[in-house]
C-alpha cells in the first residue's frame, strides 16, 4: 500500500531563524500544484503569525519576512 503524497509542498526557505537570541520558525508552503505560496511564522512559545495574502513565489514570501524583521524587529513575532 502506498501513501498519498502530501497535499502541501514546503519551501526549502522554511526553517528556524534566530536573531538577537530570539528564534522563530518560518513556514513557506503551497498546496501541491498551486502557484500561490503562503507563509506563517511561529515563535517557540507557539505564537503564530500568518499572512492572509499569498505570494507569487517562495522567494517573495521570504523577502517579506526579512522586510518585517528589518523594519519591525523579530520581537513582532512574539
């Protein structure tokens, strides 16, 4: 018996990000076969921030994450 493939594709840009001693988990993903990427950021304390808008690429989502880090600081995700 084979397993069904995951209904989601996870970007290689996903993973842990640490700055100023704070670590968050960035998840960039899309439904398999979709052109639209989603992003959510979770603190280790399980505070989750997700974007309601989708992104044209995983890179675009990552750039949005970095923009928020640079303009608001990583503490915004706590």
